[in-house]
C-alpha cells in the first residue's frame, strides 16, 4: 500500500520571497524607465543606476542568485532524480509561457488588423517553442519573440547544467569555487578583447559566480549561526556604498559583486522583517513573479505607444506607474489561474495515454449458470 501524496502546501521561505519580489519589481521598473530614453527630456522615473550598475542588471543578478538558492534548497538532498527534476522544470516554465505567447500573438494580430507584431519566418518558431526566442534575438537573428526577455532562455540553459553544477558544489566545493572563478575570469577577458555584437550579460560562464553563490549560500552559509554571518554584512554594505559613490569601471565586473552584496544583506535583514504586514505582500508578489515577468514588458510598451508622457509631471508619472502595476498584476493573476486550468485540462485529457497501445486482455469465459429450478 502506497501513501497518498501530501496536499499540504510547501512552507514559503521569507528571505527567498523577499529577494524574488524585489528582483521582479526592479525588472518592471527597468522597462518602465526605458521609454524615456527615446524622448526629448531623457528623464527616468526611478533610479537608473543604483549602486553604480544598471538597474536591470541588478534585478537579473538577484534573480540568478535566487534561482541557484531555490534549486539548491529544493534539490540539495543526497540524490537527484533527473527525470523528476526536468519534468518539474518543464511544467514550471513552458505551459505558462506558451499560453501567454499565444494570447499575446492573437491579441496583436487582431489589434494590428491581421499583422502579428512578432511575425518571422516559420522556422523561427522553434526558438519560441523552447523559450529561447528572446535570447537568440540578441544575436541578431529574427525570431517570434514577444515576451519573456532573454532571461527566460538563460534560465533554461541554467536548468540544463544545474545537475552537474549541483554535484560539483556538493562533492568538491572548494575546487568547484576555484574553477568557477577561473571560468569567469577567462570569459571576462575574452569578451573584453574579442569584438562581438551581443551583450555580455547573456553569456552563461560570465554569470556562474551569481548562480553558484546562491547554491553555496543555501548549502553552507545559511546553516551558520548568526554571530558568524553578521560580520560579512559590513563588507557587503561597504561594496554598495563605494559602488554608489564611485562606480566601477567595468559593469560586467561590478554586477556580480553588487548583486551578491545586495542578496547577502537582504537575506540577513529578512529575519527582522518576517512579520505579517511585510510577509504577505512580499509572498504575493513572489508567487506571481513569473507571470509578471512574462506580461509586464508588453503592457508597458502598449501603454507608452498610446500615451505621450513628455508633458507629465513627476506625480503623473508615478500615477502612471501605479496604474501600469495594477494592470500587470491583474493580468499576471489571470494568467496564473488560466495556466493552472490549462495544465489540469491536458493532464486529464492525456491521463493514462501511452505511446504504445495497450494489449487487450482476452475475455474470460463465463461459467454456465446454475439451474435454479427445483426438481
């Protein structure tokens, strides 16, 4: 007799939610700021380079660290079932992405009178099918990219290499750390010496320190007593203060330092903020961070296509951001629920379906009925 699967929801980890929610907000702010680059006044509603690095790079850096930390927290046991791991990653990414992409494509097809915004050669659909269209577009290849940004394709690549990286971190932590920094250093030098036309930030070896730090943090640092961890807060705060006053010369070099420092401080501060009035809204944003990531860029671009903000006051710009945030969150909740229904529908439809037909059992012979009459 097998035990029934538990339906009890997994307890949320507050510091992971806090970092994930903040990263989601930073990414939304990034794209809300961007339209002002193309207007006469070139002003930004929010800070454009906090701590000396582009606000979008800070948001992505936190997302990378939290991705490594969350996966190590979930799969940090003695063994990893690859089939289960990849199936869960697949269900967590692709159904919602495909649902949002189909809805967005159909919307713009109707809104543009039969011309889809993301039209491209048919062969480009393969990139969208695997969630790589945003990333591939950075290499000047025409794709059907509409939502999700390059970060989605990057995370897919990280999921592919995670089992190997997990094994290395757990088995040879010191050697692996040294190898990661060596790979990072070589990649950094090559990218700054060899001419290329794609952004450095999308190259996986250059982001390994951030991904690995999240894994190391959960595996080793999180288990340390508070008195042993708190002294590291001061150097992290020093990095942020120095970067804000005098930005480092190379942003690729500065980003992992600033991202790790922010994550470390947030993880330490989180234990003092874990109360209902803070925990509940943070958990809400964290829960819908993926659909927010999928829909926000389309909503922002649509708003700025129809709204001329050049004469807006600062108060009006903040009100516009608030209105945009409400729309994005509402669509994210709707997408999340729709995705749950879509997944449930296909799960029921294909329940028990296999690639090979099942063999039918031969019908059993029915024994002759007994004579019920009395002699």
